[in-house]
């Protein structure tokens, strides 16, 4: 596998991370780190393997250590998962999680307020 091919694969995964998960800036490693738990472990590991291979391909001495089959499988794993991600659903899930967190916090504050009123003898 050539240097250009591996770099194109890494660029495609980088582009999908930017489009689907709205991860901006930096290298592929930075975006994978920022994605965190939004990506399954297998996809994060495959992305890390692809990023490492792209970095190794830039060195003439390390280029021969890159396993073409591993790179191809890592690329397929990343692309297969990231093409299924719907950005609207991701955004909707984030908004719903934030709303649920706020509602739970308000419920806890309300219960504590009533408990303090009861404890002080006002209720």
C-alpha cells in the first residue's frame, strides 16, 4: 500500500469525523481523542491504528512495518460505523440528555427545599 493511499484513508476518516460528529481542528488522533465515548472502542482502536499507520508511512524506515491488511480492516471499520451515524440524531440526543439533566437537578433542588421547610417547621 502506498503513502498516498494510507493518507487518503486517514483523510476520509478525518472528514467523516468532522461531518458526522462535528469534531473540529487538529489531527486524526486529536479528533479520535475528542470523540471519546461517542465512538465504540473498536472504532476508536481502528482509528488509532489508521492514524499510526499514516504517521509511520511518512518515514522511509518505518514504512515497511505497516501491515496493509490491518490498515484496510481499520479503515473499513471506521467508515462502516461513521457512515451510519446521523448528525441530527446525535444533536437530538445531546439536547435530550441536557434537558434530562436539568430536569433532574430541578427535582432534587425542589425535594431538598421541601425537606428544609419541613425540618424548619414551616410545612
